[in-house]
C-alpha cells in the first residue's frame, strides 16, 4: 500500500452536515481496504477563480494509505458524483 492525499471540493449549496456525511462515507470506503491517517475539513472557502459558474465550495483533505485499485475506484466515483465540484488525488513521497 502507498500513501496518498486527496482534496475534495463539494458544492456550496449543500448543508455542512451533508458534506461531512459524504466525507465520512469516503473515509469508510477507504478504511474497508486501506487506512485513513487523517481527515481535515476546511469548511466553505472562496475560489481564486470561477469553477463551473461557482465561486465557493466546501474543502476537505484526507491522508490515507491504499492500493492503486482502490484509488482508481475512488477517482471514478468522485468524478461521477454531482456533489463534488473538483477532486485531486496525489501520491505522497516517502520523505
């Protein structure tokens, strides 16, 4: 298993509790086949530039360890989700 970091931006019209519920669901999926090291909810932030006609969104960052197969499934699921504006998964270097 390798270490990864994911940042997810959720839609601004969602309730904060709904966003935290979705973050918990992502953490649950990861923990079934990997391990979640930390989760950081940043709250609603304004974008530096407009994304899909939106000016703000809910940010969250999660550090986890998983296999490549899980990362690919997670990437696909978040790409298809209507609640997610953007997401980015990065592999963390062993520094």
